[in-house]
C-alpha cells in the first residue's frame, strides 16, 4: 500500500489521494458519533475546505475506550487511515482509521465556547479568537482570501503595480471623515508651547499625525510616474457609526491610472468585479453553497447573474429624473443636488435597471475637491458603482489634472492650496488625465457571502468601544 | 497597416507589437536629442518596464518646431508611430513617429525637481511624491510589486489563507517595541477620571489603544482554526531609531502554521525566499540589471547564488562556539546568552557558512514569552534566517502550545496571564503544536535591490520627525 504523509482534508475529499492509500490528516473534531456496533465516526476539520472528512474508527484501536470515546468538539487529532469511497451521503471519500492520536484535549467540553450547538452571530463576535473554528467564519475566511488573491491577480495580470500608501499621515486635507490621532506624547504630561497649546513639535513625527482615510492622493503620485498602480491596505475612520456597514479599520483597494478618463475606470471596475466574482464562483463553490443554504439563498445566483450582466450607465442628472418619475415614495426626497441615499441606489440597481449600474457626473458641491470639473461647470466626473442587493460598492472619479481649476476648487472648499503643494506638483510637471476608484474590501466580502454585517467578514473588527483581541 | 491602440511601452520593447504596426504610447519624456538633420529622438517612459522607448520624430510633423523642440524631461506625451527594428544600440524596437501630442508641459524646466541630472538618494527622499519618476525608484516600485505578488502567489499555491490582523490593538503584551497611541481624545481638553488621570473610557474604543507591532498573536488564532494562514500588512514601531534598517511604519509577512514544528517553518522560510527570488530573477531582469550596474554589482549574482544554495542550519549554542573559535575580534564580545549582533550574523552567513544559515534554539531569556521552551529548560525553539549580505532577514519560532509552560513563562516575564486569556484559550481548547515567522518586507526589498536604506524601498517612509506627503 502506498503511504502518503500528512495531507490536507481538501486533498482527500477532492480525490487527490488515491483510494487504498494510507494518509494522515490533522485537524479538529467537529463531531463524534458512536454506533452500537462499536464503531465511531469522527468528522475532522482542518480548514482547507468547507467540509470535514469522516474517519471511521473501529473499536479495535488501542485507545478506543480510553481516548476515542472521550473526544469532543474542538479536540485536535492526527488520524491515519486508508482512503475509501464513502458509502454514506454527502462525501465521496472517507478514512478507515488505523490510528487516532489525540494532540490536544478540550479542557471542559461543557464550557467550551465553540461547542457544537449553533451560536448567534452576535455571540461569535464576543469570541473572535475562536469563531474562525465555526462553519460560517471559516467559510468567510476562505472567501475573503479568495477575493484578495483574485484582486492581486487581476491587477498583476493587467500590468498594475501594487503600491503601499502610508498609513500614518500628516495630511488631513481630503476631509473624507474623522481621523484617529497617532502620537507618542505622554498623555499625563503633555508638552506645551509658549502659547500653552499642546506642542506637537515634541511628538514622534514633529507634528500632528493621523491614520489615513484613503491612499488615493499618494497613489496618484505613483500613477503619475509609472502609469498603472493600485493600493490594497488598511484605512481608518474615527466615526461613531454603529451600523452594519461601518468599521473604524477596514481594507481598501484603490487603483489609480494615468492617461485614463472616467469611462476607462468605469470599465476597469466592471472588469475587476466580474473577474473576482468568477474566481470565487470557481474556487470556493463549497463555501458559497453553505452561504446560499444558511445565510442568503441568493449568494450564488446573485454572483452568477452579476458576471453575466451588462452594466448599465446613467448620468446622475438622468438618475434623478428616473427617481422622480418613478412615482415611488422615498424616505429622503429626491431633487437635483442631493447625494443619493441607499434607498435611491437600490431602486436604481434592483428595480429600474435590474443590473449593476454606474451613476456618473455628480453635482460638484457634494463631491471632493480633487474630482475633475465637467464642462457644464456644475458636475464633476465622479462615479458610483451600485450593485443589486447592496447599493454602492465602488466610488471613483477622474481627477482634476488642470492646476488652475484644482486651485479654484480647493479655495472654494476652504482648503489652502499651499498645504497641498506636493499634490499640486503632480499638475505642474507633466500633468496627465488620470482616474481611479476605491473599493471597500469588507463590503465586497459582505456582498459575496451575504453576511449582513461587515463586523463578521473581517477577523478582528474595530468599532466604537470595541478593540478586543 | 494594422493599427493598435494605446500600448504599454513594455509591449513594444518586448516585441508584442509587430513590426510595421502603428501604435500609440503614452508616457513622460526622459530625454530629447536633436540631430542636425532635423530629426529628434525622444525617450518616452511609462513605467511598464525599466527602459523608455525611443521615438524618432521627423521635422515634417506640424508641431515639430512649436512643440517637439520644446519638450523637456518630465513632459507628458502621446506618441503615435510605426514599430520598426531599431538600428541603434540598446533597444530592439523603436517608433517612427507620425504624431506627437503634448499632454502636459513642465512648468519650468530649470526648476523641475526631477530634471535629468542625477540626484542623490537623500535628495530624492525630500521629493518622495516625484521620485517614482526616476530610474532608481521606478525600478524599486516594480521589484517591490513583483516580490509582493510572488509572496501572495507562493502562499496561495501552498494552501495558505491570507488573513488581516488588526492594526489598532488594545494589547501591548508582546513587548516587541515601543508603540504609537491611537486616540480621538481632545488633546487640549483631556477627560479625567476621579483620580485625575486621563480617562480612556472616554476614548473611541473605551480604553487605551495602540498601533500593532505584529500580527502574530492574531494569526495564531486563525492557524488554530484553519491550519495555514499568513498576514501581509503594515506594522509599527515608535522607536527613535535613525538607522538605515528601521522604519516607524513597515510591512510584515507573517505565516503561521498549525501542526508545525520549528523545522517545518525553517523549510517554509527557505522555500518562500527561493520562490520569490526566482520570481524576481525571471520577471524583473531589467530592473535587476539596473541595480547591478548602478547600485550593487552583486544584485543579480547574490540572488542567483541564493536560490541555488543549500541553507545551513546551526544551533545557537554551536554558533556561539564557532564565533568564539573563529579567533575573530568582534566589537560585541561573544558568550553564550548574548543576542547575536549584526557582525556575528554576517560572519556566520558570509564567512563561515558562505550560505544562508538558520540559527536555531536561542536562550530563552533573550526571546519572547510565546516561544516554545525546549527540553533543556534553557533554550526556546526560535530561529533566525541570516542571509549573506544583510544578516537577519526572518525571525520565527515554534509557539508554546502547553498552557502550564506558557503561564509560567508569562509570569517569569512579568506578563499577567489574565490579560492574555484569549491567547490562552487557544491552548485550553484543542491545542496544537504550531509555528511561524516574520519577514520584514522592506528588508527583503532592500536585500533584492541592494538599496542600502529601507527609506528608499517604501513609497512614503515614516521615520522620526518625518511623515511628509
């Protein structure tokens, strides 16, 4: 008989270990079931795929009485056995165990926080260090990884370079949200300057510093040098928002492209989303099936429909008309100039277009200073990608590449151009049309899995009054 | 004639656009040279590869006198032309230009900070927003991307899941270094509790929080659930170290593997380094050739030797013997119990073994509480990977999976086990041997490129008194 050494459970279940081969798997007990005939069935999970493998353990094993019959959910084991075709439902292969080695016991099965009864998703947040052991959070972790890998692969294959934007920043000009201060000053004994104010000259960086809200401005500097770049890193918002869509710390993907206009990045957004959704449909079918069964029955069909759909595109001004003419009662009244609320976005994507839709050219007054002013003088070349079932998933824009227009926009928004001299330099020296967008990675994972709260799609969520583990 | 639309310079130089095809490239002028015969030669760089493409511009073009002859380094252009085999040295293909469109001028060629004269690397740090336009920093950006992509690919292919460790943490137990405080308290008006101390209960997270120094402990929680994981994210040290090897903000790669012992991750480290070095040798030959020519003549040979070498392994105790018996005078005296200094590490890797070397089993007193105590009671299952030419590039360990030993180590190091209850839970419930390591990503990029200072291998370095852009 052929002997394979330690193998992932996924390899056995996917037929990569030939029948009659002896293999050893290592993982944690999900369940144990004993038959009256003196046989135990162990479900062993190692995280390599959604399903555990079943090991059939005969009572002839030395440690059957003393150990196997004491195994409970969460115990870690090494099980050696022969791969056989499974007569049972639900799995193609199982192991006929020849050896069961207990690696780690569970201290007290009755108080083990992850005992096999199903737990509420809220309870699981309280035990974020153990929740990856559950079906649901394990599946989230694999899908999250699959999406991240697909994002890197997509950009790499398209000739983009990953750049890391700085996390600590002295710039607060974008005004995209409240920021966290970063400091090493002694809080009990703050240094003061001669005016009595806190003396940040004494701080680590010699000035006030914060955690970044976006890597975009830094990415622009790289796009204006090597053409096609993207960031994929953490960003921060110190907003006291206790909603299912907000985290204080979250990951963003921000491509930035030189010699590109709004329509170019609209296409890039469509291509990217379809690419990563196809990847997860192909690579993580097992986890998606679980989500479709237990979390959101449209978890698979939504993605399948998405990758087949043609994106709609609509001007903001036309979208406002559509909303007004719909005759629908919205909580937030619709008129030209408003920022679209979630109810408006979802009406457009789910009812009117019944497809992903890109809304373009928003009123300048509700958008950031760096977005390119359109010839109408009223709107900017901004876009939002709205997806059926979630609303806004991507926000982007063509950037203002004309120095005089940029300066005027900054002054109108009370930003001192002098503070942005490095950013202005990109326009002073060989300026180019360029554009980019931002994708909130946790919203993407939430969309794919159907998990309703972004706190459950990041390993250790940071939210107001919560930074445990 | 066939017409291709916008193509990256790399595609033309690598022969992906057939001879006689008309293409348009877009980028920035590196140099302009005019011949007496009324022809100009433009070197156009777009970042897609190291080399610019040469466009041969005849004086028949409409805007030859008015625009082409005014082009200076840094101007952005769109050049359309026919691909031809280049008669000149140094490039296989060039463009016979039929149209030159100036997209963006340089405001004043004489004051352009990136004019074509060569700049000192220290000066370039002062203009970090423009330095990616230089040969050297552009090459760093491409190599950095190549290494990052290869790291993700390596782990993904080996069945590891990327997990994001939290950046903001309330835990300071590891004691790996000074930390940055994260806070939203009003510094000019700090809330006080009834004892007069700063009341962190009023802070955003309801307690004191800091920027993480390592994602390892969090990664352990995921390894103890889904077996094979890695982090790749930013970490922080608030150390006032103004050296060429320290950044306040840097990226770390931290794999963590369940059911693994020290030798397993020693092998993983070797496999990973060889994989990523092979990737950069294959994919970024152009940039490496530049580094070998201008920065470090061993930039290529060092990597080629590395990927062919067999790693040496030596116990710390034997390494100390080797150092003592070497008869060499070291600045820091050698005796059992010291932490190895850079001079010791480089002697081992460069002179004694003349190969990458993994030093294992260090004295427990110089290592962290979570490293697994060896049976000798004096050493722990820690390892450092030392590379010729740089010294320590990876540090790792098998983790202490035995709760009683872990608790004892924590008490000996004045860490209250109660503060680490979530980490202790991983040992209370189905504990498994597990191990991992940390790779400082900037040190890796520095090693590959030969760039002597880590400030030059991260886009926007953060160091004491410096957080610009």
